[in-house]
């Protein structure tokens, strides 16, 4: 303005303005946290922060300058010019550092292995940004794939969207790609299966991102990349819980879980612990699983009072003593014998645990004033063809009859198979694949319902919050899955080809098995509930006196140790039971009930 020669009359004004700016602006920047930001990751929110901070600094400096000089000899355009120049300098400095870093990343990334990212949305952008900024990953994103026509041909972070999913094989070959990453959190199973099959056809490794809830810390995405697993392919939708309703009956309460060391029981313990019970009592007969879940809960929930109880549901006196000592308010009954063929060989043991163990717990719960008792049942209790299913159906019937004359609310939750549970088909197949095969499937047409362990456990908690007593809740199991298809998918996920690298052998249905499972008995109506994944059955009930008589006679059969007597009595209790025991299943036992 003065051609670098400041008139004598303006020098004092200049010095005052300079002194105010030097004193005020760094202080405002410090108080706003400006100096604590990592400008190598500068983004739009950071630029907004710069605008706000500079505006406040310039406003304070202008007000103080006005106070000292009253703008005498002070151009009114100076505050505006000061604001514009300071914004330009600060933003320029931050963006220059970001550009320098990006340039360095780009040069180092040229040496990384080429990858394709499926999904050009938020997940893909965050992942590509992290790969670019983390040279230790030694990856280079050559492009995105997305079936959205509006995105094809566009650029994300200056990386092209090369085409659609159908172009995966051609683009992978052209760019020398050996790895494909699915960057669509909560992607539908149909999409994941298509990507996996296309990658397998090209011999490509395929990985996926975790759900969006795990992506809240974008700098950790790379560490959470994992191989596609069976749960991804089966595609179970995330469970939406009414957490307030669940907390209403668990928070601050004494909760007891039987079978606490099992697959479902241990997951129920983990889910219950999230809701802050006053005390969590772990009731389990197996020492090692009890020890493991106890240590885990102590580690993950250090403020929670966790009590391990080594006890047997079949011991009536022991069950009563535990309930008297700890006075639980809510009980989840997950203890059971569940392996169908094994229980065909040992029907007395199935009855002692699944029927009389349940009765012991129910009577102890009533005596101890338990408010809510949730029993875990199975789809094998529906039109059972095996001892295990019949014993669980008898337990359902007793619980319903007992509820009618008890202050405790007894609720049953019935569902199908869970993926990865102890002794289930998935771990068996995986072990057979590791040994090089063959993978054994009972029958080419056998189908089963599946859900994940966390999903089943969460829905059990939700159903427990909805029951008023006497209901049998059914969990929506989705579409049934052919077991042979399950085996084929597991083989492919291991990088092998079914029927070529790994043989699949059909061994025939085992004693007590049937081709498909059901969730409803003939005559049971079904109604929707307020939760879309939980239904309620209008199940048939029997009077408690009649059930007591049946169980007394069943106890006599168990004492006799004659499997056929036990099966005959179970058929009387459960009329829809049609035994399919097979040869070699008749083992005489001599237990004392």
C-alpha cells in the first residue's frame, strides 16, 4: 500500500496491530487444539477447523486493535485482507504437507503388490486411503470394481473405478492382480459368494472388511482384513436388539447360566455380561470349559462379579443348594446333551440330563423365587425321530405345564443348528479337509437350518425380554442349507476344489437323523412378535399332574436301564415321536436315576 515505505504517522498503528496479532493469534490457535492436529491426514473437517480458528483469531485481534487505536489511521480493509492471507497461509502449509506425504506414499506404493477393491463406496475409499498411507502393507490399489453404473469410469482418491464385478477376471489378469478385497461392510451373501467363486476361478486370494461397526477407527482397517469365512457365505443379517428392553430384566440382576462352558451357554454369558448384571453365576459340569469362560469374563469384564459353579443339573440336591445360596433372579438353561447319534446309544443319559435336569432346575427356580427362566430348545424337538429331540420336547412340555402353576415365568426358545458349535458339522468338515479328505456327508439331500452363535444368543436374550410365561419362541432361521453344499463351500474356502482335490463321501443317515428339520409341530399355530426374527408358537400343553405322572413312570424306565422301555415311554409322552434308531443303537445301561 505504501510501496514498502511506511509513513511516520502509520508506524505506531502498524506496531500496535502487529503486537496484537503476534500475542493473540498463537494463543487462539493453541487453545483451539490447532497444534495438536496431525496435518499429514488433513481432510475437509480439518479445513473447516482452520476456517473457524482463523476467524476467531482475526476477530479477537481486530477487536483489540480497535480498542487500542480506535481504527484511527487504520484501513478498514486490513482485517479482511488479514483473514484471507492467514487462511491461505495456514491452509497452504497444511495441504502442502499432505501433498508431500501423498507424493511419497505414491512413489513407495509403486513397489507394492497390485490389488483390486470390490466396492467404491465409503469402505473402499477408507481402505484405499489406508493402503496408500501405509507402505508397510506393500500393496498397490490398481482400481475399484462396482456394479453401480454411475461409479464405473469415475475416480476415487484418483484411483479409477475400472468396471463391474463381471469384469473381475479380465481386469485381474490384465493388471497382474493376485488379491481381491471386498470393501462393502455387511455385504449380502449373494455378492460375497459371487466374488469368491470368480476369484477361485482365477486362483485369486479374496479377503473382506469387517462390519461397519468395526470401521469407526479407520487407521485400523488393514489389521481387520480377514479371509472370507462360512458365515459370510451363508449371509445372516445383523441382529437388531431392543437393548433397553433386555437391560430392563438383566441390568443389576443376579443371572445364572447353565451349560455356561458350552458354545451357546458361553456366548449367552458374554452377551449377558454386556448388560451389567449384579452377579453372573456360571453353572457347568465340565471343569476345563468352566475355567476358560470364567477367565475370559474376568479379563473382558473386570468389574463384573462372576461366580463359577462346578455342578451337575442332574443332582437335585446340588441344584437346590446352588439356587438357595446365590438366589438368581434370571436363569438361562443351556445345559443339555445334544448329539443325536450318541443319545441313541445312551437314551437314559439323554433323559436324565435333558428331562430330569430341566425339572430339577425348574423346581429349584420356583423355590428360590426366580423371576424369569429361559430354556434353550431345538428344532429336533419338532416331530422328533430321535431320543435327543424327544427328550427336549418332553422338557418343553414340562416347563410349559410347570409355568401354569408357578410364580416364575418359564419361557422356551427353539432354534436350529449354530455354525461352529462344539461337535457340529462345520468343525468336523474343517478337520477332514485339513487331513486331505474325504469329507463325509450323511446324505446328498439332507438340509439343515443354521445361524451363528452370537446371533442365536442375542435372540435368546431378546426373546427372554418378551415372554410373559409359557411361550415357545421360534427364531427365524432363514433359508435351509444343503449340507453337501456347505461341505463344498468349506472346501473352496480352503483353496481346493470339491470332488477333485477333496472327495465327498456319502455315508448314510445315522440313527435318529432325518433329512430335514422343522420348527413347528402339526397343530401349533405361529404368530409374529414385535421382533421380525422372533415368532411365537401356540404350542399344546398338558396339565402338570399328567406330566408329573409321566415323568415318574419315565424315571422308573431309566432305573430299569432298558432303552426300549425309555423310548416307549417317550413315545407316550410325545405322541409325534417316531423313532428312527437304526441298527446297533440298542445299548443296555444300568444307571441310577
